[in-house]
C-alpha cells in the first residue's frame, strides 16, 4: 500500500509530530530546542577557555616568572616594608624576582583600579593565596609597572635623539608618558646577566625610598629578558658637566651653589646610610652621578652598584667596583665594603667641587695627576687658597674654605674608623661655629698629614 506524503514520520512507533507533556509542544520542537541549547553551551565553554588563556598570556608578559608565593607573618604591618624583598632564591640557589607581594596579612588592595597598571582590575600571580591590586602595588612604594609598548612610545622607540646618558651597563632616555609627564627611562643592557643584577639592586635599594636628594624611582618594566627602570626626570644635567664641561672662563657654579650641592649630596647619602634598614652603600659616588635640577638641588642617582648592609654587619666582602679615582684604598685592597667607603668617595667629590679638577687627570704634571695627592700636598704646603677653582670669581670666605678643606681631609683618612659619618659631615658643612685650632704651629709630621693619620696636624696645617 502506498504511503501518503502527509503521513507523519515515526520513531520507534512514536510520531515526531505528536504532542508532548512539555508545554504541549510537539516532539520535534523539543528535540530542536535541546540541540540548540547544547550547542550554545559548548560555544560558551569554548569562548571562556580562550578568554582565560588570553588573560594568562597577557599576565605572563606583565609579571615576571616566579616560583613561590611571598609569605608574611600575620602580625606584620603592611607599612613595614623594609623587611620585604622582591627577590628570592629558587631551587638552584639563584635569585629571581618575586611576584612583588602576593600575600601581606592575607590581603592588600581591593577593588578594580587601573592605578599603576595598563589594565584595570586585580592582579593575581600563579599560586598566590590572595589578589594584589595595582593600587596596592603602588601603595607599597615600588612604583608602577609599565608595559614595554608604553615606554617605547614614550621614548620614540628608544631613539638616539632621546638619549640623555649612557654607560657600560645601561642607556638612559628622555621619555614623555601619555599623561604628558617627563621621565627618564633606564634601559639596562643584558651583558652577561648584568641587566638582571642591576635591576635587582636598584629596585631593592631605592624602590621604597623617597628623599629630596635622591632620584626617585617611579616604576619599572619586566618583559622577557628586558629590564627597564623609570625615574623622575632631572632636567639640569649632572655635576660633572657643570664642573668640567665647556662653561666658559667663569663658572656658573659659585661657591655658595657648590656648597649647596655638596650639602644636598651629603644629606642624600646620610639618608641611605642612617635612615634606612638595611642601610644602602652606594659604591659609586662621583660627579656624573649627582644630578642637578634648575635650582641646583643635588640628587644622587645610579644605584646599580649599591649594596645592602644590615645593622648587624660592619662590612660586606664584595668584588671591588666603582670608578677609578673615587674608590677608597682600603676597599680596593681588601674588598671589605661599608658606608665609610662612600665617605671616602664623597671626600674626593668634595675636593672636585672645591678645585674644579677631575680625580685623575693625565693632562696635568706628574705631581698633579692624582687629585687626592695634589690636594694633600697643597694643604701641607699651606697653599689652601690656591686650591679653589680659578673659574670662581668671588672667593669663598676664609673660615668657610677652611671648614670644607678639613672635611675633605677627614673623609679621606687612611684609618677607616676615623672617617666621619655622612650625618656628621652634614653638620660640619652646615655649621657656622665649626671649631678650629687657632695655633699657627707647623705640623709636627708632614708625612703624617699626607698619610691622613694625624687629624690634629690637618687642622693646624689648614689654619
């Protein structure tokens, strides 16, 4: 018998066109809706997986690779950040960057914010027990994270025209951020891992430090092997340029300006040595690392060689680093570094400020090449007035000059323990009633003065 075209199909004896108990809908409608729902569910699951994968990739570009979470005792205060380190040792004993603070007292920062981040929302590192917002990172004092693309745009793709400084380990660029603020971007060169070392040192040494005589660290960038540091921009060059550059026959740096620079530098170093725990030994105090603003306020910069020294440590053994002419003889011969090594370097810097001469100048006569030796000889010969930079037209007052010369000699004392602290140096440079010996007897031992072992002879010779 022929089957009519209008005969409804059946499945297992049940007609697809027959009505069901589900809202009175026919069977084929129910099947179609079910298939549609399942399909949509699979599509949504697929999209969620892709989105999570993309988020992880973005996060991996922004945050460094880490191994373990940071743990902090429950009774530790959030603002007590001096004990926290952004580095840790991995299984092989090598240091690597932590995820900047994953857990502090259970939680730090909350809510959605884009302060200090290129993305809004909350950051979470792999394995972290609680989330850390970008605002929380900023509040910790380490500055903000910058994307590599943002810094490339700010510096004109790191163009040569924007280079404002260059050294063996880094190139510094002038950059303008999207908000119009001007910054200095330090691109660390990855010479045998030096970029990683310097990044660690600078972030850990001054990442939390804020002082008017220290160049402020605004933020940083970690992207693959690239390490960049973003500093406040100081727009009046460095002290070396003003002392030894082509400034004409008369130096713009008057005696008063030079003393202002010296005192500012001393205050910055005093804060590193005496205002922080652990203390920071700069290890590369020199004129090119003293930046100047438009009012000739000094700002100590470049902490790539700095070392941290705990209160229980009197010194640290380290490879001798620094700049020839500024390095203290005791550190150069033993490798034993402490804050008095910086004091010696400051003494040489102060001599440089007074005389306008470089620490080592091979264009000078043999007896004048080394600034320290020449300086001591001039003082021993009672020719102190001849030490002043001839480009200074208005000579300093005799009492003020004697005070500064005595500070110089005390800073370079061969006996490390007899060198003053940077805090004492600040007081000596600022004091109006600095004590002097008034007797005019010649030093009993000129050789003792030259060796730096007789402080009383120093005072008598200067007077």
